[in-house]
């Protein structure tokens, strides 16, 4: 799948990026390079290859470090109010963001 400059323009608009002519072409080349890499990886025959939990598991035995899922600090109204001070627009204790998906 190869992208066109029209696709790059649409992605830039959705991402709220302003790209000039040279930047558009460079972005197109980079994105198509990524898709080329994915296409090359999909072409590799992986029949019989077991998935790895960690990339180093193919080389040596790897023990995954897991930690308990616990709350580190109690949530307080004061902490929430302090966090909301950074919000450009807020309502009912939530950050409001502009819609970017059509």
C-alpha cells in the first residue's frame, strides 16, 4: 500500500500539522518507507515460529518483572484541582479537547 501526497495532506490536517512542499514529500517518503518495511516483514515465512513474550527470549531465558497493581497515592479533591489547573478548557472535572476525527 503506497500513500500519495493527498493522503499525507489528510493525515497532516487530522494531526493539525502544517507541512510545506518539501516537508510533504519527505513525510510521504518516510511513511511509504514504513509501509515497505511492514510489507517486507509480512513476506517472511513464520510457519512454526512460536511467539516471544520478550525479544531476548530467543537468545536467553528471560524472567519478566511484574509488580503489584496498586494505587500509589490516594486521589483527593485538592490533587484533582491542582491537576485541572493545567487544562485549557475543563468541565465537570474533565479535560475538554477539540474533536479531531471526522
